[in-house]
C-alpha cells in the first residue's frame, strides 16, 4: 500500500482558491442623515415602463403586467442616523425606483404632530458592484433616490 505524503503546494482545482473568491455588494442602501428626525419610507422597485407601438404604456418584459406589480417592495422605519442595506433584492438590470414616505417631527417631540410627506423617483441600473446600487437618502425633511455608491 502506498501512502500519499501531504504537500504544501496549492491545488489548481480547488474551488475555494483565489480565482473562485467573489465579492458581494449591497443592491440597496437606505440612509437617514437627519440626527433629529425619524422617517418611514415605502420603497417600490419595478421594471421600467416603455411605450408600445399603439401608444399605450406597458412594462418592459411583460405586456400584461399591472401598475401595482413590483419586483421588490418594502417599508423602512429609519431612526435618526440609521442605515439599512439589502443584498440580492432583484436580478441585475434596469429598474424604476420610487419612494413615498413621511418625515417625523423635528426632535421626535411627541407634542409636534407635523409629519411631512416626501416622495422621490429615479431609474437605476442594479447589479453586483457599488456603482449599481440603489441609494435612498433622507434628511432635512426630503428624500432622494440615486444610483451608485462612491467612495
């Protein structure tokens, strides 16, 4: 019987070798920059709508889709200074992103019931790299939707 001696050489067929390592990136980042106000936002992600030859509007890739069909939809409660991220929310592609929500009273004062409605929308490329991340930022009573995280 022959014994195999252990070696320190790297195996080229090792599935966990350096060439097999993959990095993952968030597809969605939701940030509250406001230090004195909380926010509640409803995020909806859908395929972009395109015009058809007869002048009607249909969803890209699905002519029978209704207006209330979303690829991803979620509500986020953001305390002052909170950050939330999500990994694989949709397949890579181009999406319409809309955000509807409310900004809480400044300072969270229970006596101040003045909640402000906020909305924003954008079309974003979504993928597995930082420039292909949906970024939703709230602060100072407003919301913005942009594409990409930059360092």
